[in-house]
C-alpha cells in the first residue's frame, strides 16, 4: 500500500514562529535628520528656499535626489510631512521636463508612471519646467525651475544584512532563507511531520522553486528521491515522486 512506503525524512527547520530568528535580518538606518516611510525610503524636509537646480544639487551632495512620487501612498505621506512643517504654499519635488527633451521624468531620470497633476497642469511640455506639490490638496503644479521653494530630499536607507546562523548539522539556503536538515528514517507522512515538530520544532518542506528542489535532493544525496511534503490532495496527504535529478 502506498501509504506504507517508507520515504526518507526531510526536515525544514523552523515552523511557524520558531525559524524566524534564523532568517536574514535587514537593518536600515536613515541619514541624520530624515525620517523613514513604510515604503522603506528616507525623506528630509529642507526649509531654506532654493531653485529646483540648487535643491537637487543639495540632495545629490548628501546621497539622494529630490523626492520622486511614484504612487498615491507616497503622495499622501509627503503631503502630510510638508503640511505639518512647511510654511509655504508648495514645495519642490523631483519632477522635471529637463532630462527627456521636454517629457516629464524624475530627477533620477525615471519617467513618470503615477501622476497627480492639478487641473490645467502641466502648462507646457518644454524644457525648463519643474514640479511642485501643493500643500492644500497634494496636487502637482509646474513652474520655471529658477523659482525658489522649500523641498524634500529622498534617500535610500543604509542597509545592513546579517546572515542567519543555522543550528549545527543544518544547511542554510539564501535562495529560500531557510535552514534544512536531512535524516534517514522510515516513517509515514503523519509520523514524519510529528517527528519534525516534536524533535526540532520544524516542519516538512514546501518546495517553491527548481533551486529548492535540487537543494533537497543534494542534501539527501540521492539521484531519485521519494519524500513527504506538506501538500494536500482531495483532503489528504499527497506523495510526490521526484525523478531524474542529476547530482
């Protein structure tokens, strides 16, 4: 009976809440004077009015650009920041017609996708115009880039990735961010799962890519692998046969 076939047990370390401490930790720090949005980017309000060119140069000198607004969330977030602290009607954002021959782009040269122009704007698609965000409603206006306005710089956070530490005898895969362990036992699916849970606080593997599939085969060091997975078919466990794995 197929349910009595004895597969090799493969344990994936860390079920539910347990294996999170073995995953890579990404620590982000914003430059001094800036705040981090939930989109991961850092923003700094500059209160000294400057031309758009001066503002962009100042942001670049500190490792960023004038703020790019690529979705409605960022538009709303920056509006809240500006409305709370700026004392003007509008402020410079990174939009400009200078870089793509009169077509609008951000100061990092990426073309517009999302836009939030006020009615009647932009006035003209020609070189020499730059975008600002109104503080009363968050809509955008264009104007000559030599006007002086307050502005917001955008920075990518300083990111540090700390590698995880798997327990002794376990293998870490960066492609899946998980720790793996192979054992040679002969158990039914339910017993194999219980063994993983009780002995290691782990679970049987869920395989989501060819790379992960090959990793499992190499850990077990076999050319043809029969093992239990957490897959369900018609309400019951499913046996998956993987063949023709070249080692």
